[in-house]
């Protein structure tokens, strides 16, 4: 009964957010998912943070930093020495393990290295990739039992260009052993409906290895 409530809630959330449900993709469960997941051994900064020419972390383009930080750096983005202590008390420069290796033909996609997974129950989770200064398209996946509904949410910087692309075909394979331990290890390849007449289709494929966030 509890699961039914969670599943219905998630599906209603999906409908009210995106206007419709995309084509569900049947999940292929395997005991052990093989492949090259060496990207998980590397790290990156939170979105909007990059290494500057002075060898220190600073604000990338895109306005992701706390507003006060921008007054503490010069025209090249280098932090003034007398402002460094306050600047780095405001800025999140934690090293984050890379959880995603992905490529897409979607508009305003320049790559993403981070995916987050919100855990609702043992059979239902919501996943989304994190955007950065140059990437405004986010892969979002609603996994309920043995099906995955995938979407691309384009939050465009161009006026009246934001839209949602619905998945119409593809596959996703998930490591069941790790899933039961609260880790999503998956490989996926999706196709999405293109809304631009000059674009035949939109593709997005990749791999992820990420620990689920539990309540």
C-alpha cells in the first residue's frame, strides 16, 4: 500500500511537471554490470566552480557563486588576496567524486559529470544530472519498479526556448546487487522526441555510479 502511494505520487509529479509521461523503458537487471567505470576515481568541483590561472578554485561563468563573491575578484576571476578568507568561507569548493559519464546531442549540452539520486523506496527513485555554466539540459529519470521514464529538461538561457524532451526508445541496464545496497550503477542509451523540425532526433547515452540519497 505504501509503495502504491509513492508510485502514484511520483507519476503525478512527473505529469504536472512535464505535462505528460514519456515512453517507459523496461529496465534490464543484471547481478553484476561490467564495463569501464574508472571515471568514478576522479573528482570535480560543484557546478559553477573552476580552477583559475593562479592554481586556486574560483567562480566560473554563469552566476552560480554567492553574489558577494563576485566583488572579491578581479576582471580575470582571480580572488584578491585580502578577500580570500571571506571568499572561501562563502564558496563551496569541496571535491566531489564524479558520478556520471555522459554525452548528448541535445541543445545547450556541454557535458555533465554529476548525477544525484533521490531514494523513495526500494523500488522507486528519482535521478537527475546537475547543470553547469555551459550546460542547461538535465537528464531526469523516474524509476518505478521495472520501468524507467526518462526526460531531458532544457532550462534555456534563450527566451522562450525552454522545453522538455520525452524519451521514445532506448535501454537502461542496472546492477541489481549494488541497487540493493543503495547504489545506482547503470548504463543507458535513450532517444528523445525532437521539437525542432531541423533536428531528426535527440540522443543521450552514458554511465552512472552514484550512492542514493535516503530520507
